[in-house]
C-alpha cells in the first residue's frame, strides 16, 4: 500500500470517526435533557460508524500483517488519533448517562 492509498484509508477513518463523534456529542446533549431513548439510539448510530472506521483501519492492519510495506503519513496518524479519541468519548458517555439518570 503506497502513501496515497494509505492516505485514502486515513480519510475514510477520519470521516467515519467524525460522524461517530458528532452523533456522540448529540447523544450527550439529548441525555443532558433527559431524552435517554434518543441518546441511546444516537450512540447505536455512532457505534455503526465506529465499526466502519474499524473496517477501514483493518485493511491496513491486514496488509501490513501479510508483509506489505505501508507508508504511513500524517493523515493516517491523524485518523488514528481521531478514532481513538472518539472511542474514548463513547466509553465516557456511558458514565455520563448514568450520572444524568441519577440527577
């Protein structure tokens, strides 16, 4: 996988992770207002986007595991950062929902 192909995978990861992050922030707003059913649905939608991001990421992992040399540029580094922080947000939101439910 050359640098351009890796960058395209990176753009896919950023797009899916960005979509997930937007859904998660929207879910947080809904939970804060007590709309937990809507919030839970938005989290499920975010999870679907995260799964797509992971599929894109797995393309590169599989290629490298099979011995292919992967030229990773800053776009892919950014994509990994975006994906990881969004996954952390998803995990944190579960705890915030519990706090909102108790309030």
